C-alpha cells in the first residue's frame, strides 16, 4: 500500500466532493420550492454511487492506523472528526441562524444539543465518518467476511425501506457502512488494480461511458433502489469514480480537482455557509432563470470560496477552524500531523 498521498485518490475524492456540494445545493433549491432545471436529473443519476464512493474512498488508508495504538486511533480517527463537527455545527448555526440566537437563545442552545444526537444534514458525513471509524475499530478483530455480509444485509434492508428506525444515524449507518468497510478491506486490491488500469486510458474511457449509460438506465427505470441492485450500483459507481480519478490525474490543467480532493473535508465543512447564503440571496431576488446553470455556478463558487477562506485563515488564529489545538488532543498522540485537515503534498502518482 502506498505510504504517501496518491494523486488518483485525491482526484476521485475531488470529483466526489464537488458532486456532494452540487447535491446539497440542488436539494436546497428544491426544499425552497425553486426549480432545479437539468441539475435535478443529473443528481438523480449520481445518487446511486455518490455516497458509496465517498465512504469507500475515505477508508482506503484506514490500515495505516487501525491496528496501531488505540489511543492514537481514537485521537486521529474519532476525536478528530468530533472536534470539527462541534466547531462547525456552532459556526454554521451562529452564521445561518443568528436570528434565533438573539430572539430565543434557549431554543438555539436546545437545537445545538439535539444536533449532537441527530446530525445536521450539512454535517452528516462528518458525523457518520466518526461513527464508521468507531465501529470499525471495535470490529477490527472480527473476520472481515462476516462483517461485510452483515453490513451488506443491512444496506439492502435499509435502502429498500424494509427497516426504518426514525434515527438519521442508524439509517445512514445501515445504508452506507458496507461501502466504508469495503474500502478498508479491499484497499490492497484497489491499489493493485489501479496500477494495472492506469496505462489504458482509451479502454477506461469506453468503460466509463458504458457504465454511465447503464447507471442512467437503472435510474430511469426506477429500479436503482431495489434489493441487490442498489448495492451493485453503489460498488459499480465506486469503481467508476476510481477510474475517473485515474483519468483526471493525468490531465494537468484539472489538478484543481485533486487539490479539492486533498482538502475535501475543508470543502465539505465550509461549503454549507456560502451555498446557503447564495441561495437566500437568489431566492430573495425573485424568479430564477436557467436553474441548472445557477446551481452549477453556486456549487463552483462555494467550492472556490471554501478553499479560498481556508488559505486566508490558515496562518491566523482562525486556523482553529481547520486545525485541532494540541491541548484538545490525547497526550500520547500530540505529535501526529492528523490534527489538521491540511494534508502533505502528493507523493505518489
């Protein structure tokens, strides 16, 4: 397994996070009663594979820490995400819901406390990464095949609606944990296959076109959520995103996507504020023409603003938004670099 960062992983993560921001923006417009234009069908096409690919990619390097000292793992993979969830939960509420803060502070505080149990939609991925890392740490000694079979069974049951708990955390766990666990156990095979595919750009491109058409057909026929099909589409789409990342990593002028992928959590944590503020401004202005283009522009603007804001504050005291202070780390793990969301530069192709 590679020791440094891997360019194609960064590019695949970058494509995923841009699509996730697009999905967030599209859902925001739809929830406000606005048209979503052509972006609605695009997001419907992406939904079978978007979350599976994100969580699969997030677990590819889990072997580096999973079997190390428990304190290091808890600090780097659990408390790490807990810190950023709480910081950005408070910041988002203060910025986006400040009217409630001043008019009914007790209600504001109650909403914050409730969000510690049931995560906000804008931060649910960070919350679930915390849960996934915690559960994987607990089951790391259990035979991987047994865990995978149970996780796959849960995915089928939750995705098809056979099980509905009413809890966001339990529902999201049932739907997506199998992909996170698969990323962890399949990592060596994934990297080996990526090396083999890397030099076959033309064949990869044709395979991606075939997959895109097939995925669209399943979505169009309204069978993407059926038992086993949803699981298969999730893994097929994850493979496609890996292949797409390999292709993107060969195109120098698209290196910005890899940069976004290296900072995907920074983008995810930050983007909700600019997306929401831009949406409010657009809605207040009245009728919106070319809704799909507006959503695309909102997405790209939010990603750019997120990355720009991080660069602006990273050498200031506001860097606590992206770097956990040493005093909030477990003592024996304080010299780890993972207290920050800023990664080292890529060292592997």
